C-alpha cells in the first residue's frame, strides 16, 4: 500500500494500528520525509504522559491507604486490604522504575507528590460515600476535599517505605 503523508494523517484517525505500522516501515526504511511527524510527535509525548500518569496513580493509591491506616482504621476496617494494596502498588512502582529509571526523578518532585495527593483525596472523599458510618463518626457528615490536608503529608520516601503496620508488631 503506497501512502503519502496526507493519507497517513487521515489514516491516523481511521485505523491507528495501520498508521503505526506504516510509519514504522517508513522510519525503518529511512524515508523520514514521508512520515506523519505531527502525529508521531504527539504520540511520543502521550506515551511519556501515560507512564507518568500511571506512576502518579499508583502513588495516590499508596497515599490514600496510608492515610486511611493512620486515621480511620477500625475493627470493621482492619486495614488488611490497604496493606496489601500499598505493597502491590509499591511493587508496581519498582517495576516502572526498573523499566523507566528516569521516572524516579519525576516521582520525587514535589509537583508529582502534590498531584498524587490530590488524587488520593478525591478517592478518600469517594470512599466515605461508601463508609457513611465512619464519615459520621469522624466528620459528622460526608467529608469534602477541604476536610483533608491541602498539602501532601507524605514524602517520596514515606510513599515507598513507610509501614505503619510495623508499629503494632
């Protein structure tokens, strides 16, 4: 199939897989002038964003469950699933760092920690909608984002290493 750059741009919208394969073939054949550079560059940038978004999402899970463990653990919610979730998310982050070492630098930045905390707070608010009994006990109502710390209470080291359950052993 002989494609021109304009046809590739149209193909990008209609058949992404074929678009990828055609651009790959052009790049392997060093036919750089025929490649759909505009969309290629956008896709490369999106790939990097997806990796970072995945990392921040995992950090948010850890923060959410650390915060629950520290502040809202009850007999009913003994925290076992939170512990497992924290350990699993940390393992996934370690795998990400192994595959993409430069992500670690990004994860350690205050901006990434704050974004992860914002996501964790959204999850905490949602959790209390399901745990109304605890919401009433701790807040007297369903909490909002303003009821939680506005700044991230965890360092990167705590996200990766802190084990509040070890205090109880």
